[in-house]
C-alpha cells in the first residue's frame, strides 16, 4: 500500500465515506437520509460530516442526497447557489453577533 492510500485509510470518516460512496454509486436518483440510514446505518449527522469533509462526493438538498457524478449541471448550479446564499446569511448573522463583543 502506498503512502497516499494509507493516509486516506487513516483519514477521519474514511470507512463511512466508503460506505456512503458505495451506496450512492448504486443509486441514480435522489435518496433521502432515511434511505441512507436504512441501507447503510449512517446517521444524518455522519452523512452531513462526510459531505462537508468531501464536498465533491455528493450533493445534498431538501430532496435528499445524490452522488455528484450523477448530478446534472442544473443540480450542481442549484447546490452552489444554495450553499453561497446560506454562507452569506451566516456571515451576516456572525457580523451582527460580533457587535455584542464591542460593548
């Protein structure tokens, strides 16, 4: 085993990542968290952690999750737009909250 493969295997959530990736590779449709949990045992928290750690693995939306490889350009554009809008709202909230520190 080479160093890169060893580092990947030792990375946090690698086994869970592999489980989620393998499951999503078998699905060409959007799948709900309930479907993922039922098939793999992965909780919603773990699924979100994996998607945060490996952002190009899957798209997440209110409709569920989908392997990025199977996503359409429109799906990806929607995911990017949603993430950007959420990050802007979070930044605005953080800026307002930081005003409490200046008191």
